[in-house]
C-alpha cells in the first residue's frame, strides 16, 4: 500500500530457445514490476515497455557490458531487464517527480538490483540541461518507452537525446511508442536536430518462444524505432 493506493505486482517472463552443441535449451528471465493502478500514469506499465523489453531480450548478447541510459523510466521494465542481462544501466525520470523516482527504486529492490552497485538511478528532466548529463559517463544506448505521449514534449525529448548522442558518437536511441494520433509526428524535429530514424519490425518478437506479441499490445499500434546521428 502506497499513499492509500494498493500495489499490484506484475510478472513479466521472457523465454527463448537456444541451440547449444546441438541440444535445444530454454533460457528464461523474470522481471517483477510493482504497479499502482489508481495513481499517476508513470506507475503503470504501458504496452510499449514490454515490447521494448522483448526486443532487448532477443538481442541481449549485443547489450552485455554496454552502457545504457533509460529516460522516463516509469516502472523501468526495459532498463531492469537490460541490467539483468548484463548491461550497465542508469535509470532516470524527471527530477520534479520524486514519487516516480522512489517507485523506480522499488522496482529495483523487487528485482534484487542494488542501487549504485548493480544499477544507477538519477533525476533527469527532458529539455533541462543540468550537469547530470555530463556525469552520466559513456553511453552506448538510450532507451525510451512511450515517451512520445504528448506533442508538447516531443522537442524536449529529442533535444535531450541529441545532446547525449553528441556526447557519445555512435550511440543509439531505441524507442517504442504507441500511435495515438495520425496528426502527431516527430519527422520535422528529426530534421531540425539532424537525427536519422530507422523503424524495426516487431511482427516476430517472441515467436522463438511461442509468444504472440499481438496478444500483448492488443488493438494498440506500437512502433519500435532507432534514432542516431
């Protein structure tokens, strides 16, 4: 119970079949996420987050020992999965949302991740350039799930991403988002900040494990994009 709102634990299980010396074996990882369903939107795991988490799980070999920053972490499912797969992860949310930062810490505790030992947590506000951007150290990947939920903050997100990419040549921003309006677009902002965008197909995510990703996203239209310089 947090501030009178009941906590619900949601378990996300990621599996895949791997061939080791001619023998098929199953690999499995579970992430436990606390949700406060009657509280702010940042305490709920929106469909974009597990889609991004599945993409990271299926590409986990590529993120081992990589330095990852998750922005707008919310319940932090993708970032926590990345940490449990061997990445060096920094989770973040706005410095103006101390309850959200505390909730992210709760997510870490439930997954046996110790702050400043297995994972980091910082306050980071989109569009607000404080010295914590420089203190991040080298970054290989930026993660974001459902950050583009309000057109008024699109530029704040992308200018922050562009700044981190400038500090880290070769880094990439992996982002999932839910299409909420055909009138919303980030294309002019990508041109303005000289960013390139590639769309990744999510059609076969989970197929190796017999998991139907479409059951996860329902009627929502989820896009997975990669942004770089």
